[in-house]
């Protein structure tokens, strides 16, 4: 993913440099603490102590704990970006593309469910984080809407609601599904992915793609 995407561009107080050792140490310490504590329970002093830096060093990089969680989840954003890039190229079997995107998102959450749960807390408690979340969502939605319009223009997708509205609703579905999965709710993983793939396919192509 390009460092110029909204997430990477806006998360850090300084220019994004994932090779920065102090920044990496802070994120590692935060990740360790979130495995046993909620975001609300974690404090900046402990993050800094574990990272071997001062509190001022933490605030050199991050405006708040919530912003640091966004940086911690940059890999998930990268994965979502890469998967969406593949989806919107609209090459090959659409069901395979859509299922691959959804599976990639579930895989990303499963790698660090504790961090994703903290991200949900940060989004709910911090207006700034919510704004950044929305910026990322808007970027993805625009890409998906453009793909839907191109598929309709090529008579591969069926007419329907405005592509921008449909893309927004489908991404809402993804967000809700990932939240439930991270919290241990909802259907079993594979059944969840199957159902979401079905909804995406029916919404865009009016078929589940099983006979394509």
C-alpha cells in the first residue's frame, strides 16, 4: 500500500516511518499491553516505560492512545487496501475476487483480535479516530463504487441503486461482520464469509456465482 493513503498519511504526528525504532518499540509495547488489558486500562506511562522511552517521546509520535492504535492496525489497512485493489481491477471470476477480499479481512483481524477490539474502542471514544476511520472508509467506498459502475457499463453487473450508496452499504456490512467476529459473536468464520460473499454477489451481479 502507498504511504500516501489516508490512513498512513494522517495517523502519526510525524511523517510515517515504520523503520523508526522508538516508534516501533512504542507500538510493540502497546500491542503487548492490549493482549491483557482494554484500551481504557492501558496508560501512556506504562507504554513508554515498556518501550524504554519517555512519555514525551510517545506524544512526539502519537496524539493519543487511540491514534497509536490506528498506527498499530496499519497492517490491517494495508491488507484491506491490497485486497480492494485486486477487487476493483475486476479481472477474473468476481466471486473468487470478492471472497478473497473478505477472507483477507477476516485473516487480518484473526492475526491481532486484541488490537482490532482496541481499534473499535478507539473509534467509539475518539472523534479524531472516528474521522480517520471515515476517511479510510470513504477511500475504499469510492474504489468499490467505481468498480460497480464499470461492471455495469460492461453489462457484467446488473442495474441497481447508485453505486456509491451500494458500495457504502456493502462496506457497512464488512465493518459489522468484522466487529462481531473480533468480539467472538456471529456465525462460524467460514459460514460468515460464505454469507457475506453471497450478499456481495447478489447485490452487484444478481447471482451467487456458483454456476459461473
